[in-house]
């Protein structure tokens, strides 16, 4: 079955969700967080996307981004995934590693209410997965602190220093692929102090997405922030009550940090791939119909391209590679 074509537009919020094929690659240790922050900052060094909000889980991540153009978004997630794969392979002494499922989900989030619900879902992930009671306790990398403390402005930037260490300079983990608390601190410090390690700014813009939906007033932004924070805490309390009734407990931050790198884990059944999140029952069919029409035009352009006919490609689509002698395409 052919893959659904990917159509990416500027000034649009997308949720990127890469998932590991199997296993849990990176427990939320200090070393892992340092590597992930460095990879994100290094990947984002040339402003491929505006990074708004994210939560890095052990088996997958959720990232809300605004692309500057379609090709840069693709380069962002491809570079991000490759750097993580190479790092995990080096840490675990594997000769080869196929870490990710096919390609990540890239989902357009259509309307303001859709984004608000997705951000709540994003920050609820650790509690919903039974890792910790609250996102406040989650030891993994996320934009939660940036979201809670950043100035309520669409232009506000939360900048944290990140250290990127080239894969060639990474050292293998101890036998068993686990780090004790002391070994974790030592390894993270050692990586930071390597001569080849480069410091980058990891730039997070928690409210940049609101500009897309016409909201720039600080009071409105603050109201939306408080609504999201309140909803997250209320949902966490509901989840905690349900666990108590079922006599279940969370794993806890300390146990999470002591887990094995690439710990064996069978993921849940693959979810159906979607390309848009839209709760509006009138707008959603229109978005889907527009997508299908653009896909039809793209297919026609691809057929013409194989015959050497110059093309004007639909905006937001990706031009297939062709041998140099074939007519080069252009976008409208």
C-alpha cells in the first residue's frame, strides 16, 4: 500500500511523533537529558522550525513545531532521529540499530481548541503512562518549565544552554547498559567537559503558535496558559484517584532514571496514522478533501515528471528526486 503523501504548509502548527520500533532507548537520566537537549539544539541551530512545546518520553516524543518551509521540517525530524539513533548505538556498543518506526507522524493541528487539547495531552503523557504522579515530577526532558514560567507573549523565548557531543566522542555504557546515580553524574559531567563538545542555545517559544490563531494579547495568552495548567493538574488528580482505586502505583522518577538503556519493551499495537487533528465536524471534511485534491495533483505532476515535462507543483508538497537530465520541477 503506497504511503500517504506528506503536505506541509508554512505558518501552521504540526505535532511530530517519532516512535521507537521496540525497546525503551533512553531512560530519563541526566546523561540522556543532556544528550537529547544537545541533539535538539544542534538540529535546530539553523532555525529549521520554531520549537514550541515538547515532551521526550522513553519510547517516543511529542513535539509541537512551526516550519519555516516544508523541506526544513523534514530535515529537522530526520536529523533529530538520526542523531539519537547514532548516539544510542554508540552508547550500547551495537554495530547497527534500526531504532524508529518507518517515519514519524506529522500531524496538522487545525484550530485553537485542538491545540489547547493537544498541549494538555502532551503534558499529561508521563502521568497517563503511569511513570510519575505529575509532570512536575517527570525527570525527562520537556518544555513544561518553559511553558509555566515564560513571559506571556507570542515572541517570548525560553533559552537553556545545551551541550552537544559528537557521536564519535561518546563512550560506551557499563555492561548491562545501566547507570548508577553517581555514574550518571560523572558521565554527564565528563561529556560536558570534552574539548569537542559544543554549547548551543536550545530555544523554546511556548506561545509562538498562538499568533497563527490571531491571539497576541498577553492577558489572553495568560488565560490560555492557566487553563492548560489547571486542566493538566485536574486530569492528573483524576488519574491518581483511579490508580488508588485499582491499587496501582507509578514507577517514580528515581526508578525511571535507573532503567536500562534500550530496555526490552513491546510497544502497543500501532495506532492509525493521521495527518490532521480537527474537532470541527464541518471543517475536518474540507481539510481532508483539500488534502486528497492536492495529492491528486501531486500524483499527476509525478507522472509528468517521469516523462520529462516541466511542472508547477502544489504548494507544500515534496518534489521527488529525478536524474539530472530530466526537466527540473518548480513550485507554484
